[in-house]
C-alpha cells in the first residue's frame, strides 16, 4: 500500500522496537482521505465527459435531421426550422487562421527579442511581464475597447483597404463598423500573450551549450537563432501556437461584441460575420425547440475542433520537455 | 585564412575588428532591429487598453456609482445609476465558484502529487485537466444552461447566481488542480520522508507538512484562477443572467444576479451614452482588480524565490 505499511510488521517479531501501533481511527482517516482525493481527481474526468456527452446528446436530434448538410449551408431560419452553420464555421476558421497569421510572427519575434541579451535583463523582464499582463485583461473589457476605441480608429484604414484592394474577395465590401477584420485584430491581442510566453519558455529551455557551440564556430546571432535555437525549440513553439489556435476558436465575448453577428455568408472579412462561439452567446439564451438542438450541434463542432487542436498541442509541448 | 597565406603578416590590419558594413552584420543588425519593433508592438495593446480604460473609466468612479443600482436602459438618462449590485454579484458568484472549485481542485492536485505513481489514471487526469482548460468558456455556459437552468433542477430556480457560480467553477478547476500538483511537486521529498519517519500518517504528512510547505504556489494559483473567473463573461450570460436589483436575502442566490462582466457586455452594446459610461466604470474596477492581483502574486512569487 504505502511506504510505511511494511513497518507495522516489524514490532511483532521483536521487542526491541516499541513502535506505536496505529489506531484504527488513524487508518480510517488515511483511507478516507485517500478515497476523497481520488474522487476529487476523478471529477476532472467526470466534468470533461459530462460536457462531451451533454453537447453530443443535445445535438443528436439536429444531427439526424440535417446531417452533414448543416456544416455546408448557411440558412438560419427559426420559422421554417431550417438551420445550417456554414457562415459561423467559416467565420470561426477565418478569424482564428488570420489572427494566427498575424500573431505568430509578432509573438515569436517578441519572444526571441526578450530571450536574447540585446537589451538589459530588467527591461526584457518588464516586456515579458507586460505581455503576460495582457492575458489577464478580461475579454469583455477588450471587447468594450474594441467597440469604442479600436474600431473607430481603424475604420478609415479599412475603407482605404476596400478602395484599393476591393477586387480581392476578402476586401470586397465596404466596412460599416463591426466586422470580421476588427474581430481578427482583437483575437491577435488575445492570443499574442499565449504565443509569446510559451515561445519564450521553449526558447529558454534550449541548452546554453547549443548557443555557445554555434557562436564558437563563428555563427552570428541570427544565424544561431534561425539555424540552432528556433529549430531546437520548434515543437514547444508549435504547441503554443496550437494552444493559441484553440483559444482563438473558442474566444467568445470580445469577438461577439465586435464581429457584427450576421449569419449571412460573405467572403469579405470587412463585412459583419459570425463565429460559432458568438452565435452561441447571441442565441442560446432565447432559443427553443429545433434551434437549441442546432446550436448544440454547432457547439459540438466547436468542441471537436478545440479538443483536436488542444490534444495535439499537449502532445507537442510534452515532446519538447522530454527532449531536454 | 588570409594571414596564414601571407606567412604571418596581416593583409589588412582591421580584419579581426568588428565591421558593421559586412553583409552578415547588416543582416544581423536589421533583424535585431525588427525583433525589437515586434516586441514594442507586442506591448502596445496593453498600454493602449489600459490608457483608455483609465481615461474613460477612472473619471466615472465616484461613491454614487459604487453604491447605487443601475437604471434599466430605455431612455437617454443623464446618469445610468451605479454598479453597486454588480460588485456584490461578482463577489457572490466568484465566491460560489471558489467554494466548489477550490476543495475539488486542491484535492485532485493532492492526489496527483502525493498518491499517484504515474499510472494510467493519473496520466489521464493530468491530460484531462489540460484539455478541460482548453474547453471554450461558452461551452461550459451552454452545458450548465442545459443541465441546471433549463431543467430547473435546483429548487425550481431558473437563471441563478448558483448556476453562474457552478459554470465558473468548471473554468477554475483545471487551473487549481495544475497549480496544486506543480506546487506540491516542488516540495522536497526529504520533508515527506522525515514526517513519515517520525510516525506521522499520510494524512498528517499531507495536511501538516506538504500543504503548508507548498502554500505560496497553491495560494497563488487559486488567486489567479479567481481573478480570471471574476472577469469571465461567456459562461454567465445565460446562467447568472443579469438583475437590476440588490441581492437582498440568502435565497437570492437562486435568483438572477448582476455581475460586473455581464454589466459591461450588456451596457457596452446599448445605444445610450450613460450606460456606456457605466460599462467603462465597471471595466476600470475589473481591470484594476485583476491587474493588482496579478502583480501581487508575481511579487509574492519573486520574493519566495530569494
């Protein structure tokens, strides 16, 4: 059983050791405590499976009725009970992919800057702390800031984008305020701390010897970074990027407040859009009948996407920590 | 190479000195410059958000705002009242969440660090805690809505502070388990062996020796999880909902309740200026709370290391 279990046998064989025999009450407390903490640990599994089962059973009705068609149509008509989540799924994928495209170079670049000895350690630490504090700002506050500060400031820029690049389908509509692009930018702000801090930790884990060896054979700082340090830390960085992707797909409040919440499908990222999470936030409270089941189906799709991304991310992060 | 070929004499005197015009050095310096710019861009959002929250929010804070009830939107009022009930509501809902998540989280962490021996079950729980922390917060809200709110399972109550607290506890749980697990693992094994050696039972060892030794990291993790939960909105919008009234009796936790985060969401999308200003005031309070907790725990963590 436990480490001291064997000791109990000894006193019986010899009188040399007058060890206190353990009263039954103490054993009972020990056993109870052990069982209590085991059941508490098991709660994690219970909650996780509970969520999966709930979302799945809730969506069975809608799955039966619409099947895979649900994923590729964008009707959302409670009157005719016609539902399809293509616009929301497209919005989820577009916002998370585009925000990654911006946040990855930014976050990894910043992480490299604060792990190199370019500027004094104090300033580097301060930058690191500031980036991490950004992660602590509640999403709803970022949403408020996006509505009243960021979006009005960006609108002239986005109009210019539409005027000059309007022939690209992504920029083909006139910006009218809330829209997919502002949502992408607010997501960049939200996932930047994740990418930066995980990249920084992974870069810091790379053994010093590798860097010294590279400098020793005459490589410059950036040759060392690109050819030695980053390749050694790449699986950790990739894990962080995937965690950020999972976060971006599931992020709700800030996106709901700035994306415009329109279920009409549009290629343009300047037009209002939808994500699965913002659709749930907007409609779930007032939904009934087939709409609940359809929203559950959308939630199930979101759940599967984030679970897959998270599982791969865990695996990648673990692989790096095993290596060094 | 050149000096070797010239049998000991240097071809150019400055060869071994740093020459900033060499292409490798130009390349190097420009990349250093670019990465510096990226780092500056990375801290820009925090500065901008904080500046505007302070400019728009701090000026709204006064005694009336902190102690009054919010006015229902509908007409263009000169003042939208206050956020008094939302402050209480945030404390109540995160308190309920803590009451559920802290015992379960710390208990689970104790199991992982003190009892498990790296078997399949503990591996799965660690993995599950990581996966659970990646579950979108809105999904937690959806689940609690369909289990508790729509079924009226708790004494027939519909939207309630209790339902809100339960859905927040789902989000706090994985963080607390992970920090307890990691905090306990940092405790030296000598302490455990010494305690068991003088005849302490496993329960006494854990409760009197290892938990107190790991108090700082565990406490830090719990406080951070709490700060995070206080700012969460998505799981609350259809569990705790919102209320324009005070929580006036203990049974009030079975009623809808106002929270700062939901107040910000509801009032930010109102077309009325007075409501928007209240949203900024609530944001200022929330950000001030969350950031001071974060800075405090950092300071405590740093002090503990020296």
